[in-house]
């Protein structure tokens, strides 16, 4: 968790509700309170807590959630850094994040574009996700996305990586039916000299 400018990108698409496709389809029709209590989503939020708890005094940070679009958790803070020393604001960000609800598709391209939007650029990025994108820069055609399309969307997203490279640390949560995700995100971490983790349920 080192770095002076740390960016956290949290996947908030509907698939973050569960590791099973069937359960995702079932849970996305439930009320928001039930969605917020989903075990997988809570694990993602706990991962954010784990990262932010280790930020050192004097660090600047920013947290974006992304589904079809990428937005800062704290409204009105797009493109600017927040100070971890501002404890009131820091707690507000984490509290606001706990009220969010996973929904929609996943667009990694939009998420990685945030890196270049930050001034100065981050020197450490944490990407919390569960699989390859279901949307590209221009969205998606139809309701079903094939494995080859998801791989193409991933390659499109990789073209958003700025030069010089920024370390991207990937925390990949489990999701069935996406066998290429682990290899793809491992390659991102290795290419950018970041880390790759797949945490257990506990």
C-alpha cells in the first residue's frame, strides 16, 4: 500500500453480488438492502477497508467505483486527490461506499481511463474486480457477451494504460464462467510490476 498518490478502482457491477451466475441473476432483482448484504460485495468492501487502513499519514488517495461508468465515491471529487489526514472526509468516503449497490455491466476501459485523469498520476493502483469486462468503450451489442468479446474488451482496456507504467495491484474475487480472467489480470500485474491476489472467502 505504499505510494504518495494511491488510486483504488472498485468493480461495482452486478456480478459483484455473487460468485455464481445463477445467484447474480437472482440477487439483482432483490431490494437494495439485500444486495448490500451480499457476501461477495461485503468481501470487496472489506478489501477496500484493508487497503485504506494501511495508507500512511500524508498519503493522497482516491476511490472510484465502476460498472458501465467510472465515478468517484465522493461526489464532486472527480480528478482530484483526497488527503488521508482529513479523517472526517476519509470516514465520509468509506461510509458512502457502504451505501452503494452493485449494478449494471463492467467496463474496465472506463476504469483505467481514470489513471490518466488524475493529476498528478497515481504511483500505486489497486484494482478490485471479479472478471473481464462485459462492455467496451462503445458499450456492448445485445445482452449476451461471448468469451472472445470479453477478451477483446480487455485488450481495449489495456490500451488505456499510461506511459510510463503505473503499478496495478489486482485483487480478483471469484466468478464462475470466466476462465481467462485469472491469466489476464495476472499478466496486467506482472506487466506493470504490481501484485496479483485472489483472496479466500474469509
